[in-house]
C-alpha cells in the first residue's frame, strides 16, 4: 500500500452541535454532512451520518475493493432497516468517499460534499454533485417570480422547502443518503491514477464555501498550501473567522452564520519524492 499522510478536522456551527462527520482508515476516508431535520421540530444530533459512516467503513474493511455505489447502497439499506426509517421522513446525509490502492484513487460524492484532487502538475480537479444546488436555485427563482413578500432568505427557504423535499431522491431532482438504498447508485464517481496525484481533500459544504463562495482562501491551491503549512484546522478557522465578520449574512447570503465544518486531507508522499528527484 502506498504510504500516505491523512489529516482530519471538524468544527461545529452556530449551536455547537455538529452533524458533520469524518472517518479515516489507512486506505480510505469518509466525510458526511448530516442534513438538518426534515421536520423543523426534529433533533439535530447527527446520529444518522455517524451510523452511516461507520457502516460504510465496516463494508470497506471487509472488502477493500468493493464497488463504491454498492457499498453506499448497502450501508443505507442497513441503517434504514435497523432504525425502521421511512423515505421522505427520515434523517439524511451527504456522502463523500475516498479510497486508494497502489494504482488508483477512487472518489464518490452524493450531495454537496465535494472532493478536490491536487495533481502533481499543479492542476486541480473538483468532483462535485451539483444537483441539489441546481434544484434549490430553480425553486427560488420560481418563487421570486410568482410570490411577493420574501423579506429574508429564511422566508424563501421556508417557502420552497416542501417543493425541494418533493424532489429529493427522484430522477430530475437530487439524490442524498436517507432511507432509499437506490440513492447510492446515483452517486457521482471518478478515478485518478495515483502517480498523478499530490493530495486529495474531501469536505462538507461548510468548508468548500470558503473557496467557492467567500474567496477565502482565494483558490484551491491556496487552501492546500494553508492546510499543509498550518494544519487543516487552520483552514477551517479562516472560513469560520470570515463568517464571523458577516453575522447578519448580508455579504454572503446563507441559512446560518456558521455551518458545521468537516474535512479530510490525504497527502501522497511519493508525489513530493517524484518532484524532488526530477529537480
């Protein structure tokens, strides 16, 4: 197995109770972002991403080369059956899985928790599932055109929530881990040759929004440099501190001041050695 360095970091959001989870193994990492309760009165405790992530790890441990969509579908099925979950009425979670061997790195994303691959040549490849974002944008545009009186983003989120949930785990909508195993087979996949990769990061949207929305850090290479020099937790701190300067959420409109944050960074040392040998 190729030697790697794996770092993980987590930071809770506004209420100090995080629904993000990150798990690591010598050959895999799993990052999950628990969705806020489908029913507003529901608890926000993160048990579902925790149970799902642990089941994914169990399956990867038992068969390191298993098909990743099958692994995710089986894990969803197991957690759903064990807890008698009902589609459309249950906790949910995004999922990002990274797995590597001596030849390849495999990535899977379901929902808005991206994987960012940093090539030895300096290039950046982002594996992203944009279906949820596309549905949200479509519904909000339609709501603004047909309804008056949206004073705040919170009003708009509440008004479009039922229509958004009706599109969850349906073709033409978006897919997420909940109580339908089929969702695992709608994940977005990609494979990279391991000898072309310097580092890979998997993260929840509470971290990816730093580069994507705030421009802090200003680019993915800058984010990697910060994480390598000062630690992955420092990257999360930069994003958290930026949000603290916009507590009224006017500069960067968003549902809450601080989202939960979780990330994993995998560094492949042979990339550094290869570059050093060529110099």
